[in-house]
C-alpha cells in the first residue's frame, strides 16, 4: 500500500543526527527554555524572514495566544475561512470572540478576499488567513481590506512552512503567524510543538510571557497566561529538521508538478496555483463528484488517501450552538464532499508516483 503520508525514509536519513541531538539535550540536563529553543527561534525567524519567533506548545495555542495578546475577546468578531481545520476556529472560540465565516475561492481553497468586506462590522478585530494545503492566501487582497478597516491579519501557517507569496515567506505576510510542528506537517517535531512569528516587538514579548504563565520574570505574573512552551528536546529535533526543510519541500514540489502535468481525467479537478505563489504542498488536494467511488478504486489499487476535511466546521457537533445548517456555506460543503488528498511526502518514490498517475488516468 502506498500510504498517504510516511516518515520512514525521512527519519531513517536523520537517524544519526537526531540521535546525537537527543544525547546532547539529555546530557545538558536543561529541558525548558534553553539554548535549543533560543537557537530555533533565531533560525526559524530568519527562515521566514520575520524579526521574531517564539516557540510554543502547538499550533492551536500559537493562534490563541496571538489573539489574546492583541486583546481580542468577548464582544469582538474574527473572520475565518469556512473551510479549515477546526483549530483555527477553536482559537477564536477560546478567547471568547465570535467566529465569522467567509467562504473560500473554489480554485485555490483559500479565503476569498472579495467576500470579506461584507462580513465586517464595527466589532471585527482580525482576519485569520489560513494558508490551507500549503498555498498562501491572496494576501494583497486581505491586507488592503485589513488596512482600510484597521484589522489585524493573523496567518494560520500550520500547513505552509516555507510557502512563498510574491517572494516573501509565510510567517512574514501579516501582523503575526501561528505555526504547527505536529509530526505530519512539512516541518514536524517528534511530538506536539508550535511557534509564533511576527515583526511586532511588543506582540513578541507579550506572547512569550503569556506562554510562560504570563510572566517575563519568574513568579511575577503580568498576564493571565498559560503553559505553552517549546521544550528543548522538540526544539533540538526541529533544529536538525529545519536544515532539511527546503530539500523536503523541493521533493513535494516535484511530485506536485508531476501530478499537475500528468493527471488528465475529466472526472478529477486538480488544484490551481496562483502565479504569485510558491506552495509547499502540505496536501495535494484533488476533487471529484464521485469521491467515495474514487477512494475505493484507489484503495483497491493500493493507494492510500485522506479527506481534509470530511465535515465543515459549521456542521460539526462541537459548533451546533452556532445554529448553522446544511447549505449555509455551500463552497466549504462542496469541498468537504468532493476533496481527496493524494499521497504527498518526501520519500514517495517516482515509481509510486507513476502508479498513482496511471491509476487516476485509467479511472472511468
Ligand atoms: C490549518 C491548521 N491550523 C491549526 C492547526 C493546529 O496545530 P496543532 O495541531 O499543532 O495544534 C493545524 C494542524 O493541526 C492546522 O492544519
């Protein structure tokens, strides 16, 4: 079976480096807020082209802490795309603000800036731009609206490590960005981890304090903070992995180019890449109106797939209190009903890509 994702080859190549890193951190006997995190913060900020990076516990907390640090909470509204992973929405819910969904562009799957302005009220405080599947949002469109209405632009870059928009990297395209280093991400830790990047010095100081029980100085608490820090072991592993990220993304782009150029089937819709974007293909999303049939056919041909995501947020049980019904966000629903993620990972072999393409082309 060709899996949808597989770390084996990537991790096998890293075995020695990761082992040495484990030993180094273990021998140092310092596990929270130490030199590995400091190094990672410097290196990842530099990688994204941002001034600051603050390691945190995970991607959800990264987004939640950015909102808290911007004093966004009860009585405020935050615009989020109607098609994203639930964490984007949960971050808004946790700070007590109201979720305002905006439909995506059906071609790129990222939030449609043309539909944002009609949802803005005097309570709107921020737009969360989710670079879904590894392709950045239409940032010029979003930033223009944000400037006009004095809104913060928060990137959800959990799926976009290294993705570029007009030559600038994700993590340096808005006021602040939240990253996830969940193991399956393009840059993944060996457990949960995340980071915030920003050029805003005040925000950087504040989120760092919030993630450390609200304190800049031990036992001196200036915010109602939380415990959300990037530990030394994960920071060390990420330091090793960051050095390989461009190579891994390059392989993903090669596979994506083949999928884009060689899959030719009128029953399958391929993703669209905007000229100004260099995606990192966290997910290669195709669509078909006969999705279940296609998944079964691929599975019979030993090709693993996933769906991102099978139920849109507004129809999830967790959000039934919002009172939404089927048909409220038809584009998000269409994507949920038709989307399939093809195998996409460093280590996917050319022969496997050949097999996937020829099976898709043979599907009637
Ligand atoms: C778009 C998006 N936002 C946020 C998150 C949350 O990240 P984490 O799992 O590290 O909390 C994820 C990944 O899980 C994601 O895909």
